[in-house]
C-alpha cells in the first residue's frame, strides 16, 4: 500500500474533495465494513451531519454502500465509500481514525502516526483485538472504546475531546510513531534465514 507520506494533509483533503480547513475523521471498518460500527453511526447520524467542526470519510463496506449512501452530504463534508482504493491518500488526509484493532490496522496506524479511536471486535478469537488495542493504547497512542460502550455515547465523547484539543492529537501522533516498526519485514526475513541455518549461528 502506498502511504503517500510526501502528500500534505491539506493537499490530500482537497484531492478527496474535503475542506482542507476542517479536521477529517476517517471511519475504517475494514474492507467489508464493520456492521456494529456502521449501525451505530447510522443511529447517531444527526450528530455527525450537524457537526460543523469536522468532515467525515466513512468506509462502510461494498455490500453496505447502498444502505448508507444517502447519508452523503451535498457540501461534501460527509462521504460514504464502500471500498477505498486510495488508502494512502485517505490516511494522509485524516486527522483522527476510528477503526477496529486488527494487527495490520494497528501497524498501519503506527506507521502513519495518526490519532486513533479503536473499537475492538469482541468476537475476535481469544479476544485478541481487545488485547491489541489495549497494548497499543497503553502509551497514549489511541483511545479504546469497547463495542458495548458505543450505546453510552463514549465514541462521540472521545471524538469531541480529540477535536477540541489539537495538542492532544499531536501527542497521540508522537506516541503512535513510537510503535512503528518500518523495518519489520526485513527483520522477519533475517530471522527466517537464521532459523533455516543459512550459515548463521543461531
């Protein structure tokens, strides 16, 4: 995935059709969408559509696009996508990312250094997404909102707090980058070679 690290957030926002002067919240439910998150956003859509302080990019999953496409606003402040092909551009444009807590998602969030609100999938095997999220958030890189806390408005409360405090978003970005392992692939390859005994004493 091309991360568009050289593209500024403002240029990325303009490319995607968003107001560069507003923070962009990116809801990322994975390629298939996240039904519980989608349902929550729909139930609270008035809060999102009347909120003038941010724009919203909502990836709902291809199979759900027809169901949610009517929530796109005429001014472009809310866009609903089934699947995002320019993921690097979307990441560059985003100021806050709302996502599940799979290992690949978290690794991408760390590389790009963006503040995140993580909603772990409670049915994941051995509850591993919860443990992923808590480990990642332990240094302040993210806020964790459990799925059963959505009904209490904790997602919107957390989002409001981040939107109102740019300094907090900047701190979270720095903490996220502390988790980044850009050389992970090289290290894995080297470990495999060592274990295979290619002339290396393990």
